[in-house]
């Protein structure tokens, strides 16, 4: 992977009951990203997720119960600070994100603090319709105006954080429901960070079942719109210097 020699990259995989899909994902990361660090955050799984990761020689953080993606990623950012990684890239453990896009995200982080791997940016054929699409467009439009650039997929979980964002998120990454997508971007923007996107293709899950039905997904996004309104009322979050981040 072609990155500056001073830059250490950590791929964080929040994983909840992903023991079926995780082996293929870790093998693919090892094949295409041999020079990056990898961390699996076992988010209170009831299956063999943790054991599978360890058999692949990957460090694991075992959370005592399911905190959701936000809580898992906050743990990942704190691990990155402790282990002195400069960049963190979130990759799903279900195989939907292509690790070959990680270098493109890292490269774009040279000019931005947060880079989103966007599903609706002219790459691939992923599409949603109806209430989900409407909610996503409202959120994307609102955050695009805050960011001063076009963001088409603000609910994407495929994203990278540069050094300033890693320090911020290690302390202030939202752990509550829905916070890991919309609110984290608002926190970044209100802290003076820059957010951009690149187009990526979304793949099918390699194993297991999606955690949401279409109805649940629509409810999720409607709740995300509510979370957007609430997060816009919160105070600006300062970025702490690295020396003051407690891990």
C-alpha cells in the first residue's frame, strides 16, 4: 500500500456476530493491505467472532456487551492513540466494503480530516428508494451545506479519519444509537475539521443476514433525521492535543 512513510494506518472492524464472514474479510485485507494494522472490536458477540480473529493473528478488543458501532469505534480510536497510529479506516466485518478502496481513502486524507466512502457518488450500482432514500437525501443535503462540499452518503460506515479526527474521536465519538454516522460528522465539522468523500462500490454480504429489514431500515433513517436535529443543537467540541487524550 502506497502511503507516506510517516503515516501508520489502522483498519478497524467493528464486529457483532460475524464469525462466518470475518475469515474472508481478514484474508482479503491481508492480501491487499499487507502494510496496515488491523484491529477487530468484538462488540459483545455471542458467536466465535473473537476466536476467529485471534486465529488470524489479529488483535481483538472484546467489549463486555453490545455497544453498537459507535461504542466499538470509540474503543478502536482509543486503541489507535495508544498504539500511535495516525490514520483509522473503518471497514465492515460483513464483507460489503472492498479493502482495495482503503488506499484511496487514505490518499484523500492528505487533504481532509474525514473521508467517506460514498455509495451514491457515481461508482457501482447500489441504490435505495422510498423513505430511506428521502431521509438520506435530507441528511446529506444538510451536512453538505455545513461541510461546504457535496456529500451524497452521510450514513456510510466506510470512512477514514486523519490524525486530528482520530484525536477528536478517541474522546468524543458518539457511542449512542445512530451517533456513529450523522452525529460524528457534525462533531467533526463543528470542531473545524474538513469532510470529503470518494465514490466506492458496495458489495453483498459474504455470509450471515442483514441486521435490518427494509421496514427497520426506514425507521432507522427516520430516527437518523431526528438525531441530526438533536446533534445540530449540541455545543462545539474542541480537539484535544494528543498528550491529553486518556486511553
